């Protein structure tokens, strides 16, 4: 304990010195950055995710060669699955989801659909290769597990597996199956993709009849058509997942036997039940982290188990279905929602027949009820989360601005750790509520009330507020995260060393005991180092072997698992927060944006929340860059940018301009008979709040509301003054009022305050001399004619200069006309 405290303090001193060193460099480079970073301008970002420099072979080194091999193979497979999952989430999901977007109906030329599909074929080919690779990995994982848990008495045992359960392997396999399920769901819900595909096939038929007209060699058409047929069968028929589980898992020529392996079947079922028990306990609880995603994987694994071994545990099947009462639907990605009951009934019809129709019907009713209840409680949820998140932010500020006390160092660290995790948990539950509710409304085609829309938009703002909080304090968070990770690693090492001593003190040596010892040594060695994904994976695999034979007491094992879970969360904190706060799904629900803007306009007091909403709308941009059906993804971005800006102008900026102008006019013309403007009777909106906002960044522009309104007023006042110059004083007064009331710095018009025109034309006077005589008087002193009365605000005058101007315009010929008259 004392050693650990000393080490932690030393590490703290090192970090302090390092921070002060960086501060000195920063001060030397002039303007101090400070602790608060601006989210919209990110010249420098902190990446906290540690990268592993060593290979798996270098990390997994013990004296036990057999154990090394087992752990290395499993770790390599898990890493491969993680890479495949990342590729699917970034590239393939987005490429498919955004297909057909960015082309408006009016601009769609005949044949545009076929061109888009033509561009997209190469992407589908890449997806086909990706899916094939996933199939190979699934088979390999099943084979590796089947070989280890063999029921063949003659085959030599690789390691003793009676108490060993590789939970991590099944979790990863579940993740890979989830990817395949998601791809199926995206394609199944994509009507545009299927329509375009049909049109494209029709186009090929016409090319077939006349290839020379299209400049295509006939011998190339046949293979291309074959390829398209293969793509359609593999990807577009909704059979990606089904084809994966229907593969031949038993090796031909007496290799690995899977379907007849009873030991493996039992192990598979046991691990599934254990995983489900962990997941079910947390589902729908405030401490839920990623249990929903794991549940999708468990359903996939359950179907795989049925497909290989052809047995169904009816009780387990029923408990899987019962979850649907708690979780009516799960968002797989963006706007793709997945109903577990439909999936389980469709994939295992044999077991579904045993269920009574009533229980299946109740699940569907549950979904309807869930939506109705959500609609009623959304406003209440929003208010309670407002309080939670606000108090969490205050806690964050206070805990991060406090100096760490050396005497209570460990306590300080665990406090910080808990506050960070609490923030992530709030983000997770907010994200779940928003996605599930919005996507359920969309998939069930139910209308949303305005109150629900406003509440959901408020929740989106809270979600972004959590992300901004982590971001704003990222300097201090970065400092703490490494420290907390080191502290958690120490706690894990302490637990493992206690168990290791217990194993060493027992003198009965057996191969199994040696395996346990080697596994514990491996876990210890791996924990001595940065907390990278690979190292944490190796630790969890090693502990699967190391916890057999009661090496850990129950009261030791649960805290150790908790510490490792915390370590996972803290090490990937920024990545996980970013993933949970990613609002890319809003692209599919952008119809709510106009209602949101109307709400912001009505409640101008908290107009600063606009920043959060635009930050959420910006999240779609990285995903759009994977679109492959247009000439360039830039087209899609431009289309999106234009759409959002049009809505913003219509529902906020233009309304604001008109309202401010109206207010200024009415304030200046109070002497006229106007409508009632008593704020106590008609209410009052203080629109000045909009002008204290910082400019909002969106794409490559800054939206400055203050500048926009100022420009509008300047332009309007200038144009109207030029039309009626005598109104210059009124507009000047309105300018001053705009500066005083709204803080708008207006530009002076610099127009003359009266006209310098040439007056009435002498020719016109001569033609209508009788009118002139009746309407004009003569001023003897100034020698000018003055109009007697006028309907306008000014009187016309005629003097020598006007007559000279007329002569200059018409020439001296008008003299004769005048004399004649």
C-alpha cells in the first residue's frame, strides 16, 4: 500500500513538472491558450487513446508454450474482429445509408439512377469481399473454440478446460455477427437502393441487345452480368447473416468436428447463458454501458448455436424474448432500428411455433405502449436530465479546478474516475432515449407531437453539452485519465499478486495449476505498461484461464472484474464519449429542425443552445464522406449545407430581421395611432439575446446572427432613404435606437438630406401655363416661383437655375415656343 502511494505521488510530481514545462513553452509562444478550448476552432486536439507498439507475439511471453499459442491465436482473432467492425462502422454502413441522398427530385434527370448505381457497383464489390472475409473469420473462431473444447476422448487435450470460459471470444464473435445483422437491416430498409438496382439491371438488358451503340465489347458483358448476379444473391437478398450461419462448420476430410462436439455445445450454451445473465441485469438500468449491443450479439450467437447443433433451450429462448418487454427496439446504427422478437421468431421458426400467439402479440403491443408512454414522459425526462447534467457539469468543474491533495491522492483519483464515468453514463442513456424514440416513431410511421420534438431536441443539446464539457476541460481530463488508469492497473495487479501467492504456496503441482500460474504471470506482465486495447484483451483472455480452480475468492473476483471494467472505460473515455455523443442520426430526422428553430425564436432567452444543435448537425459530415454514388461526396455536402441554411434563414434569421425592423419602426412612430404594445398585456420577447451569441460554425462558414441582422437593416434603411430622402432623419433615429436597444453597430448612410435635382421643366410649364398660373406664387425678394400647396411633404420651387437647366437640356429652341405661347 505504502509503495503504491509513493509511486502515485511520484507520477503526480512528474505530470506536474511536465505540465509546467508545457506551460512555459506555451507562454513563450505568446498568447496563452488557457484551460478552456473552443470547440468550433480546433487547431490542436488531444488524442488520449494509447497505441500499442509491440506485436501480440512480443506481449504474450511465458514459459508455458502451449498457453502462449492458445492466447495468441484468440487475441489475434479478437483484434481482427475489432478491425472488421471498425471498417464496417465507418465505411460500409455510411456508404449504404447515404446511397441516393443528395440528389433532389427536381434535379433527377432520366437515367440518373442508373448512373448512380453504376458508380456504386465497385463499392458493392468491396462490400462483397468484406462479407466473405467476415464469414472466414466466423468459421475460424468456431473451429479454434471447438478444437479446445473437444469431446473426442482419443484426441490429446491442449489445455485443461474444465473451468475455463473464454467470454471475450464469444463477445467478439457476437460483435461480428451484429455487423452482418446490421448490413442486412440497412439493405432491407433501403427502398431506393433496390429500385435503382432493378433499373440498372434493365439497362443492362438493353445494352445486351445493342452493345456496339454503347461502345462495350460483348465478351465483357457476360462476366459482368455474372458478377452482378453474385452481388445480388450475396448482398441484396437480405441473406448476409443467414448465409454466414449456414456455412459448413465441420471440416471435410476429418478435420475439425463441430456439430457432433457435445463438450463444445455445452460450453457454447453455458457461456451464452452467463453472458445473457450479465446483460439482462443491466438492461434499462442507469448504469447500462453497452449491454444493448451485446444483447444483439447474444441473439446472433443463439441462432448460430441452433444452426450448428440443432437444439433449442426453450427456457433460454423465452427469456431472450422477454427482454423485448424492457427493450422494445434497438438502434443498430443511424436510423436503422432492430426488433429482437421479429429476428428470433424468423430465424428459429421451430421454437417460435412452441410459443403461444398471445405472448408474441403482447410484445408487439408493448412497443405501441412504450411509444405512448414515452410521448407523455418525454418532457418530464428532459427536465430531470437537465438537473442531472447541470449538477454533473458543476461537479466536473469543481473537481477539476481543485488542487489535488497529496495526503488524499488515491481518494481524489477515484472521485475523478467516478465523475468521468457518470458523465459517460448520462451520455449513453440520453443517446439511447433520443435514438430509440425518434427511430421508433419513424419506423412505425406515427406522428410526433410538437412537445415531443422540442423535448427531444433539448435532450440532443444536453448530449452535446456533455461532449463539450469533456472537450473544454480536455487538458485536465487528459492529465487525470493517465493517472487514473495507472491507479486502476495498480489495484488489478495487487489482486492478481495475492492470488498468485496463493497458487505458489500450494505445493501440489499439476498441469492445470501450472496453466493458472502462467496465465496470472501473463496478466501481470501485460498490465505493466500502457493500457492499450491489445493489453486489456490479453489480460481478459489470461484471466479466463487464471480464475479456474478457485484461485480467487468470490469477494476478490468481483472487485477485480469491476476494476478491469473501469480500466476499459477510462482508457477509451474520449473515444466512447465521442461515439455516444455522435448525432449523425439527426440527418435522417432533419424534419424536426424547423420546429426547433421556431422554438428557439419564441424562447430567445436561452438562444445560446443553437451552438449545441449546430454541433450535432455537423456530426453528419464525416459519415457523408463515405458516399460513393455521386461524382464526389462534395455534392452531398453542398446539398446538405444548402438545405440547413435555407431552413435557418426562413425560420430564424429572416423572422428576426423583420421583427427587429418592425420594432424599430413602431418605437420611432409612437406618435401615430398603433396597436397595443403594452408588454404587460401582449407580452414581450427580448430578441437582444441573439446578438450576444458567438458566431456559429457550420461547414466552412461562420453564421454571425448580429452581423446578418445589421447588414439587413443597413441595406433596408439605405434603400428606403434613397427612395425618399426626406425620411433620412427617421432612419437615422432608427439606427441610433438599434444601437442602444440591440447593440447593433450600424453604418451611416452618408446620403444628402435633400434633393439636388433640376426642378420642373420649363417646357412642361409652357404647355400647361394655366395650371402653373393657378398653382404658383412669386417671391419678389428671392425672385423665385413657389408652389402654393402640395399633397407631398415638400413644395416645388422654380428659379433662374431651373430655367437654365431646361435650356441646357432642350436647347435654345424652347425660346421660340415660349414666345409663340
